């Protein structure tokens, strides 16, 4: 990152470089916020394929969210077993839906998008099993807010780029990137940074010479070239 450049200039450059490589992305808001929440819980410690299989199995067994509320934890666990950590996720999902039903009278989250962003985030984080990543996904994908979810790929890439301090926690990365990324860039940058992490900036043996961001990458300029 060049000293003379502002954060806005750096983010703008990263955004344009990633768009040239991976294309423009348009946010299509997810209308089923409960479904999005459940999918995000199911995605913990597993891959997208197993998450989707677990979700499809869950919805096949429980077509309505109220059906799931009436079910025992063992039934839910059986339905989502393919996603891993089935017992823990079954307990969390049922607790979240039960609390929503108790507090709001129905299993829905549409009210979330009408709340001030910080209040909505605070409310989500008050649930056991909902962390910053899940809250940010709901706010960005479900409400179109300026939240910036940080998954393992984005955390790795942003740290190597020098956008996030090297020893920062994931929580700190959410705060730093959330303040840094403009609302209108959040969705596309989120998706394209994940693409970069999967294709090039891998945890092991990153293909730095092929990276479209290497001219402004701290890791490439200060570590990879020194190997």
C-alpha cells in the first residue's frame, strides 16, 4: 500500500482490479431471512456443498419453520447430519427460532431491515450462535446494508494485502473492513475477494505472480519475494 494513497483510493483500485478479473456482481437480496440465517448456521465448519445438502434435507423434513419448532432436537439433528456438528447446530437453530417466536410472535426477521443498522447488529449478536459473520451476512445479503462479512478467505486475503493488521482477530477485521469498504462496493468486493482466495490467494502456496493485486500486496512485496 503506497503511503501517499488514501484508503478510498486503495479500495477503489482493489475493487476495479477484481472486477476486471471476476466480473461485475449485482446484489439480489435474499427475501427469506430465516432461511439465510439457518443456512449461515449450517455453513459453520463445513463446505458449501454439505451446507446446501443439510439445508435441503432440513426443509424437506420441515417445510414450515413452525414445523421445526415442534420437532425434537434429535429429529433436527438427523435432518442436518450431512453438514457436520449436527447436534450443536440443531440446538442453536431451534433456540434462535424459539426466541424469535417468543419475542415477535412469529418466526420471521423482516423487521430487521427496518431497524437502524447498529441496533439490528446488536440484536442479532444477542443470540447464542450468531456472531459477526452471520450478522453481517444477514445485513448485507438480506437487507442490503453496508455490512462486510469476513470469512476465512477474506480474512486471509485482507491480512496479506495489509488492509487488516497482521495479528488482528476476525472481530477486529470485521470492524476495520466494515469501516473501510463503501456500501456500494460491499457486495461485489465480498464476492470477488472470496473468488481470489479460492483461486489464487490460497492458504498454502498462494500463486502470487498471477494475482491481480500483487502490486499493492504487502505479503507479495515483503514476504513472498524474499523466499
